[in-house]
C-alpha cells in the first residue's frame, strides 16, 4: 500500500508540474467554402527551405543540447488531403506537372525538451500510459504559390503541433496531424481569398501581363449591339471575352482579345490573317 501511495503521489505531483504545458492554438480561421467557380487544379510539392528559414533552424538547434530543429519533417500530404477535402479546387494532386498552379511547401520543426515535456513523459510512463504523454513542436511553414513554375505569392505560418499518446488514444498523432493541416489550409485559403490569388486579374498583375481590367476599354455600343459584360480568363494567354447583345432580337457577339504569339510584326495584316484563320477567335449567335 505504501508503494501505491507513493506512486500516486508521484503521478499527482508530475501532473501538477506539467500543468504549465501551453495549450495549442490551432483554431481554423474562416474562409469562403462555396465559390461560383472551382479554383484551378493544384499540385503540391515539397521544396527546399529558404536561406532565412534554414539559418533560423540552424541557430536554434545550436543553442543547447535541449534545443532541436529539423527541416522538412512535416508530411505535406496531410496538407494536400486537407486542401482536397475543402472541394474548392478542380483537383489537388501530388507533383502533377500538368496543373498550371502549384503550391510548394517547406517546413522547420522546433522542439525544446523542457520540464513540461519531461514531466509528461515521466507521468505517462509511471501510469503505464493511462495518462497521456504530450509532446509539442512548433512548426514553421513556407508556402510558395506558383503559376507554371513562376512564383506569384508566398506565405509563412508558425503553428504548434501537439500530440497526445496514451493507451486510450492510440491515434493521437493522426488526429493532431489532421488538426494541424486543417489549421494551415484554413489560413492559406483565408489569406488567398482576401487577395483573390486564383483570379485572372491577380495572375495578370503578378506576371505583369496586359491589364484587361483597366486597359481594355470596350465601346458601350457597336451598331445595334450593346456591351453586356467582360470576362477575364485565369490564363493571361487567353486574354478576355467581351459580349455584346442585340438590342431587339436574341443575338449576341463575343469579341476575344488576347496576346498573339508572334515575334515578327513587319507584315501586320498577314500576321492577323494567319491568327484569325488558325484560331477562329470570333463567335456569334
């Protein structure tokens, strides 16, 4: 009985000491879950960390024997799954070069073997893992959104990854990874939606392409046809479509404006004739 009493006191004392372990702050942030059009197909890649992140990780790791930092330890497929589960994209793939948009991810995982983590480990062992063992890592993530390999936006997030292991919760790591990925994805989508990073306007601005929003000025009327709307394609090489509708009968004309992939402009008429004949960029109904 004396041993059991001491054992109980030990566990209770360790739990008291471990109460200072910080709580995770992984609440997802709000983002729009229903869009008029799905976002383009997205490919997920792992990438080398930036020089800044690598330097920070090395500096932290060298502070003492209880400071640890590892690069690219986080499984990016968790983020790929979380992105796919939102159903906002046409599809989300791993390293699919056929997708125009890609999201490249690097990470640094920081661990401090402090008294809280030691207390949790001892308490879990003393209770034969009836009491869960808690480990917390700070993870810094770099996300690079690109279009056809050209970087158009970068994000950086720092969030805690807290795992609880016990006989009663053998899937603690799986749940923690999903919770962490959901938190990252919610922040990425919240920030991306606020800047409309998947819109044709944002892409054109990021690529310094033709400004079809402000520079493409269409007349309000052409004969009996009146301007109705202008649609800017997500791909800047497709340009924009302007629709004119007839004032009386049910007819419309679409006018396509897009860049011509030509390098010789000596004979403009021949170039335009060839372009019109090969692509037939006029439609009417």
